[in-house]
C-alpha cells in the first residue's frame, strides 16, 4: 500500500496547435514527465514563473484536462493510465477531489446567488434529503469561510474579491473533499486579504484533515504554507524538497534565482543579499530546447546540457534535482 494519497507518474499534457495543415502536428508541451506523490494531510507547493505549467498540472490531475500520457493514482485507484488505456468516470471522485480556481471573478456564475453556487455540488451529488438540510449545510459552509447567512441571497457582483474567493472555497468544501487543488487562490487578492485567506486554508486543513496541492508563483507564500515544494520550469520539474530545505539549501540554478527574489523585510539584510537575475526569455513550449530546458538561460550550461535531458534524481534524502552540473552551481 502506497504512503501517498495522490500519485502522478510521467504525466504529460500537450495541447495541439490548431490552424493550417502544415502546423497541425505542432503541440504546446505544457506538461512533460511530471512524477510526484502527495501524502494524506500534506501540502505540496508548486512554484514557477507564468507559463511553466502549474495550472495545467492541477487541472490535468483532476482531469479537467485529459492527460496526453502518464498515470494518475488516487488513494490506490487508477484514475488514468495511458499505457493500460484506463480512464475512469470521474464523477464519484469529484466528491473527494476539488479545486479552488485562481480568478474569483470568472469562476462564479454571475446569474446565480451565492447560496445556489455553494449548493450546486450538493445537488449534483444528492448529499441532502430535504430543503432545510440543504439550507443549513449551505449556511454552515458560508460561516466556515467567514461569511454569514445574509450573503446566501446575494449575487457575486455584490462581493469584494476576497469574499468571492471565500465563496469559491465554500463551494469546494461543499462535498467534504479530501484533496483540493488550490490554483493560485490568492494571486488576484490584496496583500492584506492574502494573509487572511492563507490562514483560513491552514485552519481548514487542521479541522478537516485536507490535503492540498498549492499552486502559486510567489515562493514566499508557498514556503509558509507548504510541507514540500516542487519547482517547475517550462513543463518539467527541476527541484523537489521539503520547504525549509528547498528555500535554505536550493541546488538548481533556477530555484536559486527564485529564492533570491524573495523580499527581505530588513533593509540592511536586503542590501547584503545577492539577487540572481536570469538573462533571456522563457523559450516557447511549442518548440522547447533540447536536453535541459533551462540551458538557454543557465550560466553553467554546456554541450551535455544540450544533448541530454538531466535525470531527476535524489541528491540528498528527500531532495530531488534535475541538473547535470550541481558541482558548478554556487
């Protein structure tokens, strides 16, 4: 029996490029060879710059996007296996696996009241036997995320961004899930509201024994909430370690550049820090570089990096890195 609640193995997601016939075989390689596991009750953070495949990873794991290849296992059940041609009906697993979307404006139907938005998953899965039970459950969910019964009859446009995100969280909790993909849930919120939402996620995890895949581009937020962190670059994993280990002893040159960008509150210490600024732009995922995908921006790259894909290997206990030349990284 695996120790992991969720396992993904060699997960791939390629989006075909639509258009003229000579471009028909091209594809955006959004995800390539993603392999990791998440233990029950754990928060796995996922970071990387825009376009690295974080959101695609979360949606593909839930099969909101159908995977191109690989394997997804949830609590011992195979949800998808390309080689074995297994793709199970996901409806029973929607009660166990939910998502909080990034945009609190676009993810809520403007024509539905908040009560109906939160109640929709309850109706789909027939979780309540009476209208009164349904109403009580909806009010309980709203109160759990910091709203009240008066909000149930209002529409999304009557709320602030932070309140809308709370509605989205209440909707995800409506079916008593075990696993939630948090897809950049605070990126559209004010900084003061971000801290409240992060604290709420932690409280909910403790109360309901939830497991999170927490996706964000802000490493300072991810290191606060996560047990382990995986770093993505152009659809591939480049580093995975415990939160403290990754931020204090990062090994991959890309991770080090992200860590160096974390703001330091003390101005004296901030002036002493060495910011690592990467040169060049992120290559196109339609035609990614051969070998190591980071090599076009890496100061340590050589012919081997262009010729061979680096193995994602365990360097120290629980610390995995994909790099040919760790001995050169300073």
